[in-house]
């Protein structure tokens, strides 16, 4: 089914500002820290979007294959990768992707909420893993925060910790998990639920007072595990 033009444009604009999104980059840094004990893994980044995480993983020494169903997202990702030999991209939906060899890790950031049958999607992600391989997933947290942003990004749902744990445990043994974005819950509620407008991502770019405060808050959050947040991060084997 073709997306409404407004939804398509909102999704593409969200990808175009991702490189300047301090929240997204801080979240990716947590995932890199989780994967830090493992060197030179072959990683499938399923739903790679505009490629920021793929580039970060490649710069950490991993071989990264990024796939995304959107040709426009893949063009952004290829541009961002700047010709890195250990980072490649293919425009392909998850259910149609074929690989000649399995991966040491599969990463899917903000992907499952876009898929109606998320259980089937998890099994598909795991099917690309070597025995003992690592699945790393992030999703938006808290169905009670579901609002304008979710609708415009084509989300089916947001997740609770218990719900995501149950979903993933059908395929992997969980070894790590946490909420992230505790300090941004009021921002999410105000913009997405109450005034129903896009998030002020541009204000988070470096150089502004808002950016300075946000950087401090995100740095604190990376060191603690808050009781709730706008995102859920989990890792299983």
C-alpha cells in the first residue's frame, strides 16, 4: 500500500536530520558499548535508515551490511558512509533479503514497530545469525506515549519492557536491556500527544543552549538505567 505523501515526507525528513540528532546518536553509542567486547564482527543492520549507526559500527572495525526497504534512505546511507570499504548498503525489504552467509550480529534499531507481525520479523532477524550470534534491538517505549510522531512514522505500536522481553525470548536469550530517554518523556508527551507537532530535533544541533543541556542529560543517562524512557534497548544471544 502506498504511503500518504505527508507520512512519506515526514519519514524522509526524520532521516535527513538524524546525523544531527543528539538523542539518536547517544542511543547508538550505548549499542556500540554493548558490542565493544567483540572485534571485527560481520553485522547486518536491518532497517539501516540513513546510515549513521552503520558508519559508527564500521568505524569501530566491524564489517557492516545495511539493508532498508527505502531507496531514498539507502542513498542517504551511501552518501554518509563516504566510500568505507567495510560498509555496504542494499535497498531491500527484510522479508526479501537473502544472504550467502550468516552474520555474527544483527542490529535492528527502530524497526519492529513498523511491522504488523513483529514476532515473524524477530524470527526473520534471528535467521540471519550464526549459532551464538547477537541480536540487538531498539524500539520506542511506552504505548501511553503513542501519538502524532508514531502515526507520521507509520508505527503500529510502542513497547513495554515486559512485552519486548517476551517477544525476544521466543528466539534469543536476553543478556542486556534498558530504557533510554527518561529526560525526554515530557518532550515526547508534549509534542506528540498534546500539541501534536514534530519533535524539535533541529534545536538539538550543536551550538545552542538546548543542545548543551541535552548533551549533559544524555551523558547522565548513558551511565544509569532509568525506570522508564522513550526508547527500549535489548540484546540477546
